[in-house]
C-alpha cells in the first residue's frame, strides 16, 4: 500500500477517533462498551486512531450515539481536509 493511501486512511481514522470521543463525552469506555455490546478494545483502539472498524461496527457505534449512520459519517467527513478523496484523479 502506498504511503499516500496510508496517510489518507490515517486521516479518516483520526477523524473517526475525534468524533467518537466527542460523542462519548464523560462516559467511561467500559460503560459505553458494556451498554452497547461493542468490545472495549474496539472502542479504545478506534478512539486512539489505531483501528479502522468494519462498516457493521460503524453502524453499531452510530446507533449507540443515537445518530443515523449518515449523520455520523458526515461528522467524520467534516473533519477531513477540504476536497478529501481516497482516489487520486
């Protein structure tokens, strides 16, 4: 995988991490994970920008925040650079 693609993936992971931390607020990782049946390791790694969760997990996380998945993804996308694209054209 090229360095450019890795950099872009990292930008997405960090935008996801920031969005997740904002929505979880002061609730502990343990409580959030337990209440929503999401492994604590998945939440922890995603919130630190280390994990690129599966799409099904993104749906579950959005639901845990009482957000439509489209809104959750829009919030993540809003944290990316202007004109961000995974595909070089």
